[in-house]
C-alpha cells in the first residue's frame, strides 16, 4: 500500500531530512586520511541523539551501526570499521534518522584528496543523474520516467553501470515504504505519480559493469568487477510542476568546500540544462 502524505506530514519529514543532512555535514568536516569509519559512526550517533532523534539504521534488520559507510568498490551497506581512511579513497555515507515519528534518508559520496579524473567523473555523473531523476518526479509522470532518466544519462550517455539489485523507495512513518523506485526503466511505465507521494531516489552507479555481489559480512554490497562505486540520495515529495526536495545537500557541499581533505564533486550543470 502506498501512503500519500499531507502537507503537514511533509513538513515534519523535511525536518527529519534536514537533520540527516546536518549529520552528514557534521561528519564530513571530520573526514580526513587517518580517521576510521567507526570514528565517524560514533560521532554521527551522538549528533543525532543530541538533536532528539533516533538513528534509523541502527538495529534495522540487525544492522549494527548508525551510518552505512561504503569505501571504493563497496556500493552500499558497508559496516563502519576500524579501517583507516586514506588519500584517494572514495567514501559513501548513507544516513537515516527518525524524528517526530517520520524518517529521513539521504546519501552522499565523498572523494578524499584526488582519486583520479575517471573516478571524479563517475561521482559527478552519479550526482547529476540524481537530479535528472528528480526532474521527472512530478504529478502526472510515471515511476518508470524517473528510472529511465537516470539510466539513460548514466549508461547510454556516459557508459557507467547502474546497479539493478538495489533501488530507491517510499519513505514516511517507515524507513522503507512502497513503491520501490528503480534507477532504470522505461518511460511511461509504472504507477502514475501523484501529489503527496514521498520517495527516496538514490542512484547507485559502478565505474565498470552493473553487476554486484554481497560480502561475507552479509551486508556490504560490492561491485563484482571491483571498480569504484558512487551513491547519492535525496528524499523528495512529488508535487505539481516541480518536485520538493526535502533533504538539502548544499549544507554538505559547503562543508566539503571548506575541508582541505575533500574534493568538491558538484553536478554537470550543462547536462541539467540540456
């Protein structure tokens, strides 16, 4: 069953999603060579709880941490560990919170130092594809229009691989609600989008082929060919004419610009204006 949200509920969800992004920004300021994922995870949990919220991921189906921290070839669901981050690593952070009975969920991928131009292009293309999908999340479009826009841009125009096994989702009083939101598909297919539908759109893209496998920890998903992967996510509300983005990556990007250990990703503005 799909649950449509009232304007009041969407405003509560905006607060949840803004706290997610504030948590990202807080943690992003700490990212540097020599720090560990476990360090970042502890800081995120403290920050979330200090703001009167609950980490959404911790304990979810047994997941042991507040953040999903996925390095390099890890696509998603990486478990924070004592592994030290280093120059050239690509670090994907996925964060969720529950605040005032509603969930927020957003992801961002951070390059430490210079991972190389090919990897930076992957990050820019993946980030741009997120907004390509969001452009389609308006009343009267169909779910397949979102996935088609992402897949067309990532695969046909740029030659990267869109992961098929993992998809976006509805979000609200539960972290994962219907419908599933694939990052691939055909235009004009799927449910018709209606005002008040709130979904998390989250392209997961591999530098190489689209295939993935699961690590022995039962959680971490890895690109099968071992190439670097990127992941960006916004929670949005479907509206007439233009989607309402409830999360806010600008506060994350402000911190990235100020952190000398991180490289700014940005989006390919010429692609969005095309």
